[in-house]
């Protein structure tokens, strides 16, 4: 039965990519609020992890399509600096990185997709800043 191998369909307007669902939320929230919101959607949902260049390109394109020209905001992803290392909220291993530079600012412990790069690079941002965000739900 081929339908059994199909992932559950994603909500309308979400990106479906490689068995995951990605939702863009234009409401602005702190990193913690955004992660909390993602967690309420489904057990498997967190702020998005970005684990390869391929996934990053798909996500950047999706976010670009979601943001109206007037928005032009950086967008939270699920990366946070804790215990001396950057870690994904969903527990994924850090297999890929796309920082715009390695010049991290003290006290900026959460990561965004940078609007100025077409969302193709990451930047560190203060976790209490308010940004739109992307949730990723697995399977």
C-alpha cells in the first residue's frame, strides 16, 4: 500500500520537504515563545533545524515566498547557544552551519535566517528580540 509510506500531509500553506513539514509564522515572538508555539502544534514540532545545504536552500526559498516584500525580517530557527555550544532545539546533531561570519556577539545566543542574504546565511541575535519564525515537524 503506497499510501502507508506517505508522510501525514502538512497543513495548508506549509512546505513539505523530505518527510518533514515546515510552517512559517509571521507573528513576532521571542525565541522561547516561538519554540513554545511550535511545541504546541504536534509532539514532533520545534523551531526548525537546518541540517544540510539542500534543506537550507529549500527553507530559504519557502521563507522568501512567505514574507511579503514589506516585512523584511530575520527569522528564528531552532538554534540556541547553551553550555558553550550551539545546539538544535529538536536534538539534531550540528552537521551543517551557514554563519555569515564567525564573529559572535556576547549575549546573542539564538540564531536567525538573515533576511539580507535571502535567508541563505545565519546570524546570532538576542533571544529576547522578537522575530517571525519557522516550525519544523517531523513525519
